[in-house]
C-alpha cells in the first residue's frame, strides 16, 4: 500500500514539474526576442518526429450527416 502512495506522490511531482517547464517555455515564447523563432522551430521539429497514433474512436468524424 505504501508503494501506491509513493507512486501517486511521484506522479504528482512529475506533473507539477512538467507544468513548470511548459510555463517557462510559454513565458520564453511570449517574451519574443531573437531566440523565439529558433525555439518554435525546435519544438515543431520535435513534435513532427513523434508518431502518435490516435485511437479510431478519438479521430474526428468526417461524416457530417
């Protein structure tokens, strides 16, 4: 039972750290400057390299009837 709580706390700390990183990235992008364009290109390049398959039930419907 102790492992469950330890894992839950670790997951919460990880989520908080991820939120902090995202917040810092957004602040960096919002501040503008010469590095903003490079940061955007790096983020897009990383996201294009990830092949995430979306389950069929989550894909948008093209049937508009």
